[in-house]
C-alpha cells in the first residue's frame, strides 16, 4: 500500500507542468482535479448585471463563493459572455487561479476581468485587488507579468505592465502608443 501511494505521488510530481516542489505540485493537481466552478449572474430590474458569483465546489460540496460587484457605469457590449471562466496561474506561483470575464465596454472594445489567486497558506482563493480595472488584461507567462494594450482613443493606445511585488499586483510600466508609429 505504501509503495502504491509513493508511486502515485512520484508520477504526479513527474507529470507536473509546474516543476515545483512535490507538496506544491501534488496540492495543485488534486485541487484542480476535484474542483467544479459554476457561475451565477444577478440582474437588476432593468436586466443589467449587478453581480457575478463563482461557486467553487469540491467533491460535491460548496468550498468557497467568489463574488464581484465591480462594474463600469454601463451595460457591457456582450452581456451573454459575462461570467466566462478561465484558469491561469496569474501570479506565477505554480497554482492555477481563476479569472472571470466581466464584459466588453466602450466603443473601443475594452475587455475587463476579475481574478482570484490561490493562497496556499489560507487554503482559499483571494481576490486580486484592482484586477477588474485593467483593460484587456493578458497573462504573459514568459515575462511573468500581466500586460494590457488598450485603446484610449481611436488613434492612441496605452501599454501597461503589472508585476507581482510581495504578493500585490503593481503597475511597473506605462507607455503611450500612437497609431502613427
């Protein structure tokens, strides 16, 4: 029995795409494999979306509720796509995190998301402060940062780079880009 368990752990660690320590790799693989994520949307009387709730289920039981009520002062251009979930390692610690699509806003096509990262010490997801304010956020695994290139007008755009510093997402670069370059 001990050999079987040891062999399973060794295979799990060998197959881990994260290449982290055995304990971290085993936890990430188990946590991801037995989680089910569902989304519910709350609407007001005008049918505007007022809240997105992600329910994290483990082995059929509710593990955690993740809620966002962060909305721009408008209805998204694509309300039927709001609530789409993606799993990324947003903070590059080897654990899959949760990103939820909040919609596309303005005539410039700015997509917004909210995000929660796994906190291994507390064994729960923690909301990433201000992530919902980053237009067109993209996880760059090579540079280990969050990048955004978004239009600020029809002729100009802005590049933003966010890096993780002491567990916080911090704006480290901002560059105005002209459409004439």
